[in-house]
C-alpha cells in the first residue's frame, strides 16, 4: 500500500511539475524578446548592464555568441558564456529588439559579419527596434541601417557617423523611431532603461530603475 501511495504521489508531482513548466513556457512566450549579440572584444559593462536590466523587466533575453556558443572574452578580459550562437538564435524566430554592445574589437566583428548585416536589415525593414551603444552605431553605418536618423555614439566614433546621420552630442541616449543609441559604459543604465520603456512601458522602466536606486527620465 505504501508503494502504491508513493507511486500516486510521484505521479501527482510529475503532473504538477509539467503544468508548472507549461505555464512558465506560456508566460515566456507572451514576454517581449530581446537578442543581444556578443562578439569577442565586446565592452562588458555595456553588455552586462543591458542584459541584466532587460531581464529585471521580465523581458526574455537571448545572448547570442556572434561566432558560436563558446565563452567570449570581452574587452577587459571578462569571459561570458552566451546562451546560444547567433545562427541558432535566428532559428528561434523574430525578436522585438536587437541589441549591439560596443567595444572596439567587438564592434569590428559586428561590422564584418554578413549575418549581422542581414539581421539588422530585416529588423529595420519591419520596424523592429534596434539598439546600439558606444562604438556599435558604426556597425549600423557599415550595414546601411537607419541612415538619416538621429543618433549618438562614443565621441571617438562621431567622424564615421556625422555625414550619414543626424549626430547628437549632448544627449546620453537618443531615440529616433525604431532606433535607440547611446554613448558608452557610463550611459549603459540609461540605454537599457530606454529599451525597457519602449518594450514594456514607462511604468516598468521606472519600477526597475527605482529597485536599482536609479532615476529614469523618459
């Protein structure tokens, strides 16, 4: 009898667990989706803060290694393990935002990637949100994305952008249509919160900022 009871409880537990996982999957499917592309030499603050803030806002974040899903060494030799590869991530469907962290070496890899160019053009053509910080806006220029729009970047990147875009120097974050850009590591929180605001609304962005002891200005 005891064996039968154990089998019965195990069966109930399995059913409850299955239901719980199914519910989580349903909620996950309803959540907004962000794809962050992680290239060797990426700026780790810009990557980590963006991923962290978006996940605090319950946005479903996929970290995709540009080349594969092996650990990626960033600009200050911090090693980060992607969730998947970019190739695999693209097989999972579309994303509400594509995020490009900066870093000189990481950005060079983004500029030289035809897969990144194809993804950005598809995202832009359907009006999907694109977010780039620090050096990464020059990858947008290389791939012919959002030309003529207002943007900003790290100051060192301005010469590569001002002829093609409406360059803004006095704002930490610039939002123009489906494009969000920002200046560097020190503006990463503002950058991530602006993405949050656009995906899930100002109330969530303000809540996440308050929990981190920050103030978010929409």
